[in-house]
C-alpha cells in the first residue's frame, strides 16, 4: 500500500501567513498538490513582521522559518510569491483560477545577496527581504524603482532583469482556501483617536516595527519625533474595533498584543511608564492570563478601564494629551503621554478578485462568512483569532478540502 | 584515520565576495597534498543552477565519496547547493559545508591575512568533521493505519468522524457509557448562531454508522507502549481486557465542571445554583423566573486557579438569553470582571444578549458581590466599578458560572503517555505552529483536555488533530529520521555502546523525550535508545560519564578533532 | 562496652540471626588492618573499626560477584553510606541485599577528612559528632582562598606534582566506568607526565560534580598528597545553595542538573535580570 | 611531516601576541542565525573565534569545554535558545544548569569562570551577536593570561623558576 497517489487536481491556498503555510503543509503531507499564492515577496505573513510573540515571548521568526522552509522544499507545494488572484470561475466540476504574478525584477534563485546593487541604485529601491526571510534574497520595490537599470550591470550573477513583465498563469484547481489574514487599517476617519496628527501616534503594528529587535532601532524604544526615549506610552485598546462605525468585531489579538508590547518596553527600559486603556482585558487563551498576571504584577504596567474620549497633540508643548474618564475617581482627566499606540483596527485582507461569480461572500462585518458552503477559509480573514487558533482552523480547512466536503 | 573516504573539495569565490578577502589559492595549495583530500578546485560560484549541474558531474555517486564545500552559510545559499546536489542523487550527509563568506570573509574584511588563516582553520575543521562523521542507521516501520481516539466528547467525535472521512480505522474509547461528553448535559450549544449543533449531529451519525469506527464505551486504559506509528494500548472495556495496535493517539478526554464549594453561599442558600444545574432545568421542566443574576469567574482567575476558563462567559450569555426567551420581562443581570467574547462570532453574541435585554454590571476581584437572604436568596449587593456606586439587585435565582478544570484521572493518563502537564493540570502541548502536538510524536491532544474551549473550537481542533495524525500515517514507510515535524530530517539518532555502558541512568534521567531506557542484561543494566522517540538533541551524550552513548553524526571524537583543528 | 566490642556484638548477632550471609568490616591480622568478610560468627572477635577504610566499592564488587541471594552486612561510616546510596541510584547493585550497620566517626576523624557530615543516616555505633567545614583547615584555606591568584598558585604548584597514577579515580567509590574517559587520548593526552592539569583533573572533578560524597578517598589515595577533594567543595556548595541537594543523602532524588528548570529551578538562572553570563558579572 | 594537525606545542607560540582565542558552540536554531545575520550585515568582528554548530546547547559536554581550555583556548562561548524556546523540549535548561555548575570548578582552580560565556537567546540578531562577541573579547583581554595552566609553564613550576 504505497503513499496515496496525489489527488489529480491541485488546491489553491491564498495567503502565505501561518494559516496558509499550515494548510499547504497539511495538504501536501496528506498527498494533495498545492499552489500557495502569496502577494508579498516572501512567506510568513503578518507574524514574520512581528518582533516577539505572546504568550511565550519567542522571537517571531523562530517558529516560522522552519515551516516556511518546509513549504519551499516540499515537492507537492508550488509557491507563487508577488502573486495575486485575478479571477476564479467555476467550470465543470473544477475552478479555473487566474493568478497574476507581478514582475520580480530580482530572481531569488540567482541572487547571492552580495548587495552590490544597493549602492548602485539611485532611489534606494532595493533592500533585503527582512532579517530572517527565506529564501534570502534582495528585492526591488516596484513602486520606488525608476527602471534606470544601473543595478543590472553591477549584478555578478545577472539576477536582475528589469524588463520582466507581469505574467499570469491559469490553474485548474479542485478547491480554494482563503487564508489571507489581516492588515493594518488607517483609522484617521475616527478623528478622536488623532491618528495622523502626531508622528508618535501610531498603530500597534507600526509600533512593533519601530521597536523591533531586528528593526532599525534594534529593540530600543524612542520617539519618532526626536529619537529620544519616551517617558510614558499609552496603549489604547479597541481603537476602531468593537465600534459600529468601523469594525463591529473584537480583533481578539490586541489585548494580549498590548500586554506583550508594554512588557517588552518595560523589559528594555524599566523607567518608561506604560498605561493600557482597555474595555475588556481579553486574556482567555492558553496561558494568557498567567502572562497578564506576570506583566501586571511584575513590571508595574498600569491598567485604566475605559476608552479615551479624545487624543490630540499638546497645543503648547510636545507630547500627546489623552482625555479619558477615570472610572475609579469618576472624573474626567487629561494625561500627557510621549507616545500613543492604537490597538484594534485590524482589517481582514481579501484578495481583490474581480467579480467572477465566485468572489468570496462577505458577511456584514467584511469577514469571509463561514456559513457559505463553497468558500473554505481559515485564519483572521474568516474570524479574528490568534496564531494557535488560525493554525488549528487551517488544518481543519485542509481536511475539508482534502476529503472534498463542504465546510 | 585510514578509512577509504574520498573527499573532493570545492572552494567558491562567490564572484569575489570571498576571494577578495580570503586568499583561496593558498588554501587550495595547502590542501593539494592533504592525505584526506582527493582533489581541490576553486570555482567562480557554486550555487546557481548551472554550477550545481557542473558540480554534480564531478562527484562520483559511490558511498565513499565525500564533498567539502567552502562557500557561504547554510542559511544563505548553502541550503540551495545541498538540496540541489541532493536532487542529483548525492546524499546530503556526505556533504560538509564550511561557511567562508558569512562566517569569515564578510566579517573580517579589514584583516585579509587573519581571515585567510581563519578560512584555512575552518576548512581543517570541516575535514575533521567529514572524517570523523558516522551515520546513524535509520529505523523504518510500517505505520499502523489506525488511530486511537480517547474521549467521545465534541472533540473526540469530530476527530473520529474526520478520520473516517480520511479512510483511517478509528478506535473510539470513552470512559462514559454514552457519547457526547459535556454536550449531554446541555440543551443548546453556545453560541447557536453558527451551525455547531448540525456538525455535532453529522459527526455522531458518522461515528455511529461507519464500519471504520470501533466504539468502546465505559472503558479505561491500563497500559501504553511503543512510539509514533506503532503504539500498543491495553484497556479494559466492561469486563474483558483488550489490546489494540495503533499508529497515533488523539487524546480528547475533555474536562469537568468545577463546583464552587462554599463560595457565594452555594449549597447553603436556596436559589444559588451552578450553570450546570440551570442547564439541567432547561433540559427538564424549563426555568421561569422574574429576576436572575449570573456571577462570572467563580473559583477561577484567582490565586488558586490563575487562568481564564474562556467558555463561562459565552455559556452565561446563552443561558441569560434562554431565561429571557422563557420570560421576556424577566430581569437578568450578569456580574462580570471582563466579558471574554473575542472575535466576531462571540462579539455578535455579546451584542445579541444586550439587545435581548441582559444587563451587565462589572465588579472587581477585590470587592466580590454579596448574597443576601435567610433560606432563599433575595438580593445581591455589588460595587459597580463603572459607576462607582454599590448596586442592590433583587434576585430569586443566582447562577454561579464556574470554570472547566482537568479531570481527576488526567494525571494517570499523562503518566501512561509520558505527557507533561502545565501548572493548572491541562496537558502541555507545543507552542504556536504545533498547538495540538505534544512532545511525544504521534500523541495529539485536542478539546478541553488541552485548554477549555467551546464546542465549536473543540470540533475544529478534532478535525485538525485528525489531519495531523493522517499526515503522520499517510505513508507506508515511516522512517525514524523523518518523524520530526519541525524539520524534514532529524539530525542524528543516539547510539549506545552496550559494552561500555555502566547502566548509571544519567541518559534516562535527562532525555527530554524519554527515549532512553535501561534494560537488564546478564545482571547489569544497559541503556537502550528508542530511535523513534530520539530527536537527536544530544543531551544524553553530554551527561554520559564515559561517552558510551554518542550521536554518530556529531560524536565526541568529531568535536575533539574540530577543537584541535580550530587554531592549528 | 567499648565501640569495638559493640561492633563485634552487632556483627555476631547479625550473622547468627541469619540476617546477613557475611559482614564486611576491617580485621586485624598480624597487627595489619585488612577489609574482611566475616561469614563465621566466631571470627567476629577479630573485627576492628580503625583506621578509616572506604568499603563502599568493595561492598559493590562483593555483591556483584556473589550469588543473587547473598546478603551482605557492612560496618559503614557516613561517607560509605552516602557512596552506597549514589551507587544504588546508578543501578550498580541492589540495595535490598545490603544491611547497613552505621558507624559515626569521631570529631578528629572528621577533622582529618574535612568531612561536613561524619555520621550515617541511622547510627548504630558511636555518637554523632560535629562536622568540620573544609574552609577552616589552614592548608585548604590557601586552595580555597578568596583571591583567585593564590588559588591558581597553589593548585598549579600541587597539580604539577601529579604522576597520573589514577589512584584518585580508582579509590573513588563512584568511579565505576570501564573504559574511563581519562584513559582516552581524545580527552587526556596519553604519555604526558604530569597529567595535563586542566583536562585530567577538571574532567575527573566535573564527572563527580553532582555525585561526590566528600569521603576524602581521592585525597587519601594521592601519593603526592594533593588535596583533590577540595576541587569538589565549591561545586557541592553551589548544589546545596541552588537546589538544596547533597549527593548520597536521598535514595530517590536524582541529580537536579539532569532535570528541567520548570521541575527543579536554579535561582541564579531565573532572575529576571539574567540574560546571559556577560550581563551578570561573576566577581570571584 | 604530514598535514596531520599536531596540537600541543606550537599552539603556545601563537598565544602571546594574538588576540584571545575563542571557540563558540552555537545552537543551530538561534545563535547560528545571529552569526549568519552578522555575516549578512557585514559587521566587522574580531578574527580569533571559531564557530562549531551544534544541534542544541545541550549537546555541549562540560568535558569539551574543559578540553578546550586545556588545549590553550582562552574563551569558550556556549550559545543556545532562550530558556523557554528550545526546540528540543527544554533541553537547553539542562545545558544552562550544567554550565552553571562548571563555573565554581573553573573558579576554584583559578581559571576565571568568566572565560566561559553562556548565552541563552540573546544573540539571534546581527547586532546582538556582534555586541556579545565583542564584549566577550573585551572581558577576555583584561583577564590574567591563561599561560599559568598551559603545559610548558607546568614544567617551569616543577623547576620552580617562575
């Protein structure tokens, strides 16, 4: 009884984050061929953009890079990077999926990361893919590139070809799994949060990148305005979430994310004062509450219940004012902070597939509805959830696709 | 050092990235009359497709041939070269990659002379490693295409039904007489908005009618042996003792509801009941009340049980809505410290409860609500943290929402399977990308046995566990080196020199995977290693007093020789 | 009744009651003490207690080479008993076949051996006397002084006189490995006299880091009188401070170094400030 | 003379003028990634260190560390994953405990235990690896030289001429 023959038609997994990777690996190990379509230049998704992960404080790349490598080396998985879904049309018993692959000017199989192209480029459009991306290669950002071609001559292995055109391939697939995850959302429309009015009012993902150990500041926490160390940081929870004007759902990950960020700020410089404005501190997952207790008890992170009414740059001095109601003293107070991190406005990112009779049905909250039988989806794009839940849902979606059954 | 290994050495210039700093020519000359090196060539580059083709042609496929590559680091392009050679039939274990770029040229650009000396030493270390390296012989077994699922709650039946769809024979073993676990105690499954009950019905039907499922109600496991792909499990079912042979085990034993003891005058005052008792009355005559109060976090999120049981809030919301359905103008209030309804489905459910008229009052852990009444509960006094005033709510019913806690026999089952348990008593699983796998390959945990979850999550976890078990067994040749989930090949498997072993048991005590065990052998004890369980971490080697246990791929002699070659 | 007569009586009774098939103790033959297995109750008249003679390894070998049901009694001091506990923890013999007759050492003997616990768990002969802290011995004070320079000076001078006779290893009750790493050219270069100070002595010392019962066997056996037992003092103190563990005192508890930090924590590693050993300055 | 590498004697001659010699046992899952990142970012590091990759810090025997010191190496670094992140089910805990127990022995005989550097999870980024190796070098340079223990000096002791 040899290994089961791979099912005749492949499965398309859209999104190369933790959910997409897990679904692809499970399908491949079960014997189904997979096309993993990732719009970015490398696999890893949002988790690879994080610095540390809760509740174990692992570095984000640590649990991820071996899974990414397994994906790249698995013979049954074809990875398409810089690729997006054009259309999905239902044909007799199968799905015709057109995948648009944006031109990747540097061929990652020929780039030896020597870095000679970076000084040659006048507009600073070339850089590595990130500290721990796999496979390691340089990447030309199309939006900045002026196609001047200076880099082409200096590349020793002629890996750069700026005339590469976008290509689109057509795949006959048995089924599609949406694992597109989430992306940051610009909540400047909600003026009370003051996003955009001060360089030090930023979203939690921007704060994560700004203070990442593998980032520019190498883990030190400094103000964007003047690169000096802040005296106090405010973490505003449910900023844009649980809010009928924008995202009615709770984004599920941001309470613990704020705790993690605050704890790492305290661990790196204990004298910075961290305050978390929260509605419900949702630390209900596995070992989450112990993480909450360790942080609150241990390193004096202050928890203030309630959503701030108004956040605005201080008129006369530098710093940011946060107006909120202190439920203990029943009084309105204004408190000055050097940095404000807005947590919660995470939008499910959906492949912008043109209307082809098969585009995913969204529920009222812009999420891939789990009810529609045909669409198999997992991870944040279906329901806001953390890494462990996304990975479990990805395996479940992989199972349902493998046995060819409605969700 | 007289064995017949033939080592071919290739030094990569990397288009000048290495050769500009390191004088590869002097190293190449130094190696020409080295006793262990057959040939040494300097090439412009090694990692492009055309270079790998060229390279593969120059390496004979004979078992004695060894390859020494002086190029970049494994994480840079080394990985691509080795996988490229592997695709062309060269065994990666016969290749030694020496990092001359990230490990030498790029970090010592301002001192080429010392960089060249260091490169020579690194090459010598590579040669020493190649010469001393042995190979652990792989163990291949035919995995049993059967899985044991323990526990027939929502997680267990979902795992069983999923395995049936995957064509795997399932032994569904349950302590209770009837399947369904905690679901038997409840009328509606929270939150009823997303089709969970239909799934449970479908799975129960599949489990009940599929020929692939062997269901053993009312049975108890007595012994477990073996490892991934080949477990032998003995259990007593009713009167007779059975023994089955399975490839993987899914533990879905669930959890039990904790009783609040004497908190909030439970058992002392009429009208103070737990959520389970309320559920029983919903299944039975129903419960018509004019005023009811739910109290959350009873006997949990406190010093003794510092964890959040996650399901009590959604369950209380469901019961509150049911009370209002039975009596629309009843007054139902939930006293809570945080409403744990993350995500979209549960947040909708929270809003649905508010629209149904449920009131929410937030209290603080330090000022818990007080229950007033002589024999029958009459009134609740609670300090409302939001308004800062004490509230008085008259209530004829108080429902204490208590957490799920591990079963009493969780310790016994953990003992049988050598599983670790976290400080609360739930089975410890690996983190983040492998949330259902335990440190014992082939043993998976899902449902509330791992952490309190709602039925809908238990079902998802059951399916995921089934898929992971299938991924392990979906081959007719399971090799010991291929079992590791987080990489495609184990680095090595420990090997014991039984003649030298004194039976001291250090390896047995330290092994993080319980792969070592002591066997009596003519009166003395000798250590043996279960190759399936061994992950090749080497902990045993570092505590063995006379080095009788070794990792062949990185034995003590190899490290000793590398140390000597380091600054030769 | 003197200590020796009490010991002879206990040995005789044990033999007569058939509690044991033989009693291992010292016997004085032509005024020379020899370890001797008394199997005949009448011979117990020759039993002696002095001088101090480590019988643990001997007892192990006797049990190994005798028939399965042979039960051995032993007049054993505190260090012997601890050594026997360690050996049975390392599965070298079956402790059930051993009947221990505990002999407490005198304060002077403790003074000579620099022994902190000169009495066994159950004392049958003699009274418990005060242990002696090795750091008080003036010769030891130089080897364990606070100034690293003096320590290095003394250790280098002493260890340079080592003739690599392996006496310390052979007399140590815990060292039972054949082949032993110290004879392997990879670890200790063969043919070098004196033995390489670092590789021979430190490897031997570290192998006994969590099993040394401070019996002083190595110091007694060393022909050039190097106080080898002092190498273990600092490690034994670290084990006592970090884990409250002393080798040989508990038949069940394995060495804490083999277990997980979540099972047996190690305080210096668990301090929140501890990131790596550079951030924490070990001012020794 | 064959190319066979004879250790003992000529290791002495190079020690006095060269920078301290360091051997780094780097765990493949964390420290080696830091070393590789340091290379990718072309961070200039002192030359005299050699990296021996190991699968887990727990593979590093205390005897190997002692053997390194005895063969004239001035500093040994054992670098593994952070104490909660080991891929091998907390095997690095045992390594941390074992090396913590080796320190008092090294101190007893006067080899300063600061010559043994243990890092668990603090060297996975390029700047961290560079800082840590650089700091370890500075520490080694101002420690008393290890010649007192080397073979050649031992005979001087015997002749009593130091």
